[in-house]
C-alpha cells in the first residue's frame, strides 16, 4: 500500500511539473510572438525606401512610435532607470521621464533604421523554462547586411495588457543599467529630478542632431 501511494504521488508530481513546463513554454511563445511581430514590422519599414528620405522623417518617427508603444512599458522602464532617485520624484516627473525615454528610443531606432541594413534574424528558444513564468527572456540574433551578428536579449514582463518589453541587452550591454548610470551621473551634477530630465533631453537632442548632420554629409 505504501509503495502504491508513493507511485501515485510520483505520478502526480510529474504531472504537475509537466504542466508547469508547458505553461512556461506557452508563456515564452506568447512573449516571443510579441517580439517577432514588432521585429517584422520594423524590418518592413526598413525596406520602405520612402521612409528613409529626409522629407519623410516625421512619418518614420510616427511609424516607429506606433510600434514601440505597443511593445514597451515606458513607465516601468523609466522607474528602473531612475533607480533610487525615483523615491524623490513626483508622479508627473516619472511620466515626463517615461516620455523622454520613449523619445530617446524612438529617435535611436529611427536613426538606426536609416543607416543599418538587416539581412535576417532568428529567435532561439530557451534551453530551460523561466523560473518566473511572468518574466520571459527572448533571445534574438540579428544578422546585418554585412554578415555581422548581433545578440539581443529582450526581457518581457506579463501584464494585464499583454507582454511588454521592460529591458534589453545588446551584445552583453544592458540598456537599462547603462541608462541608469547616465541618469545617476546627471543627477549628481544637477541635484534635482526636473533638471536631470532637462539635461537628458538636451543631451539626446544634441546626439540626434549630430547624427543627422553626419548622415547629411555622408
């Protein structure tokens, strides 16, 4: 009887483990589908030569904004970038910085699209289930037109509105940590949240303007 009960418990345990694994695989599949859809839409835009023209730059920015707004949780990302300084920020300052982060990424994506060619990309399934089904990592390898591979890790968080991107690593560089260090450095020099956001906006505007000038000269 004892052996029978042990076997029953073993079967139930294996069944539970199998169910959890399947659920995690389904979660990863859902998260990866969000990444795949956004990537395909971005690549379709990159193939549209008209959007690369300077006269259509505002249209390009609008298209990029439409895509990233569906995928990225900018407020979540902004709060993590602000780090410990978020405790002293008002709700209005957090939302303002979230919008600043959004504009930063939109302009970065847009500039990259003008000067970068993608040959192909692949999404690699994880070797093991995520220990947290509500947090999935989607591994993407992008191959440039010149044949160079770039590794991207998209950190996806499951929310009521669906799977949202909350961080990304590019060839081992953690974007959120990089931004957090930049924010902390700016805060130390400005000593206020509002002034730090001003400084961030000015810096990004300067970088974008410089990149546009280089593109025009090229």
